[in-house]
């Protein structure tokens, strides 16, 4: 089983030069692009801008969970030690900040789409 090699074809057969890549767009999308090139260009620009920002947003989203966990743990310990008002304030602010940070990619995408239109 491990020693057998089966050849299924050559690389030139695999990469067909006559294959048309990128023709998955529908006729309606192509017609829309032909009739409204400026709007389509703006949308492509917004998508490129979001693609450039997205890695940083992903890093922020990933880092928010450990930070929020540490702050909430500290707030829980403060609640036990009898700093109830301060701990509840920390819990509330941390929860709201965590949810907003998780929604940040969606909010940025929406903002870019609004700026395009």
C-alpha cells in the first residue's frame, strides 16, 4: 500500500491552458459592472481596504479574550475582598468592551460599505 505510486497525469494535463479561470461571475454581475464601473470600483476599493485592516482586527479580537478573562478574574477577587462597587464597575466595563471588540470587524465592514455608497 505505501510503496505504490500511481501516476494520474502530467502537470500540463492538470493545468489546462484552455481553462478559463474567473468566469464564475454571472451575466448579471458582469452587466452591472459594465453599466456602473465607478460604483464597482469603489466597492472593490472598500474590500481591498478591509482586507488590509482585517489581520490587525483579528489580532485585536484574539487578544481581547485573555485580557477580558484576567480583568474579570481580578474583578471577581475584588468582589470577594469586599470592593463590590469597583468590581461590578470593572465587570460591566469589561463585558461591554469585550462585546464591542468582538463586533469590531463587522462594524468596520459596515462603515466601509456606508462610505462607499
